[in-house]
């Protein structure tokens, strides 16, 4: 279930209504009045939730799921287990997105005060001019928040944190001693869209951002909230300016990311990993403990623990250096041959 501090539930909704909304075929008409209260990903689906299957590689997960209903393509309808209602559609992810929009929405704030009366501020909290604190927010003792920063509804910030000027934080839980420098944005929706009947549909981002104790986020960096699971930055990790961390990313403890690093969605990074400036990582890649990624490298596949990779596409650093040296040698040889009389 999406965290109620950040999202409002609009359900329950009957499966018949969802079938009409999405254009899916409900294979069991007797299930039309069955209510569902939320969407969920396959691994977390419950009897009162609706999920989706778009990749046959996850069919076995569906067979073992406790989901009450599932959007599936016609070719995977047989994978729906007994007790789970099948909603057959050629666009399962789009149907899931439309259902999520119907069942959940970000919690809206109607406050007129800069600091909501429902917010809880412990002793020795310092607020700069123009700071906005949303309903139900919690700010720990000794935290300093710079001018014109916005702390959204339900956000929890630990003790002795430093929040710079013009920072925006929403849908997030922060530990103690977290530093967020000027202009950073924490908890905005991750980049998720899918093709629907009338064009692209935004996939609601129903997760959170978790920043553990001692994390630093540099100026104008962005950490997106998860699509359903959380985006997590591990304890004592240090992120430079102008870094992008996408939805569902899980970063371990004591990692370092230099400026302009970009981490795509659902990447898993082990403890102590290091990234040079302008490094980029493709989605669903795993970076092992203590791995190092060279500046401007483009990581397209998993990196084992302790290895150093560079280049584009990234590969073990010694291999990349040998290949680069060989190419330079061959180019010089060809240039020399062309210049001979």
C-alpha cells in the first residue's frame, strides 16, 4: 500500500469499474462486483489489490501471487492462479497506470499558513525566511532549513540536519545528520510512462525516498521517489552536485557519486561503490560492493564487486585502456602510411 502520509486512497473500486475504465475483459463476470482497494506490484500483491503482468518472464511470480486481480495479455491468461480475477488486455501496464490513477492520488494540501499547525517541530529547529512546512511534517531537533525551501506534507526529517536554500522535499523520510545543499529536489515523481489507447500515459509514482543517516545530497541534484517500492540512499553516502538518481534505485552505505552522474531506474548499488564525474548507469543494473566506475563511463551491464570499469560501453578498466591504446596505435600507423610519399 502507498504510504498514507503521502497518498490518499480513493477506493475501493469494483473490478467491473476497472474493466470499463481500462477496456480490459474480465474473464469471470461473477467477479465484477469484487472490490479492490489498491494497486500493487506482483511481489507485494494481496487479495484486495490489483496488479499486472507484462513480461512472461514473471509468469511464475504471478502463479504464486496472492493478488485479487491481475491485468494480463491474452497470451498469459493461463498464468493467472485460481482465486485471482483475470483482466485481459493488450496493454497491461497502461491498464495498471489507469487503475492507479483511479485508486490513489498524492495527498493534497489546503493550508494557508507557511508552517502548518499540524506540523511538529522539535526544539532548536531554525527556519529561514519563506520556508514552507506541510501538514503532518516532522522536523527533528537542531535541524536548520534555508530560505524558501519547501517541506511537503508528511515528510519526516531527523535531527541535526542541514537543508539549504530553495530545496524541495516531498514523499520522503530523512534520517539524522542529513545534508541537502541548495536547489536539490527530493521525492518528485520518477520518469515513468507507458503507451495507452490514446497515447502515452504517466505511470503514477507511489513510492517514497529514504535518505539514511549522514547522507549528503549536492546542489541541484534530484532523487526521484519510487514507482511503488522506495528509492533508498544508504547511510553516509555522499552525492555531488547535479546528480540524477531515478526511481526505485537502491544505493548502499558509504558510496560516492561525483557531479553529473546519472543512475537509471531500479539500479542496485552495493556498499562503498564510487562513481567518477558524468558516469551513467542503465536501468536494472547491479553494481557490486566496492566497485568503481570511471568518469564518463556508460555502464550497460552488471559490475562485480571490487572491480573498476571505464569506457563506453563500460568494461574492466585495464581492458578498456588496452583497447584505447591499440586503437590509437592503429590510427597513428594508418595516418603515417597515408602521409608517405
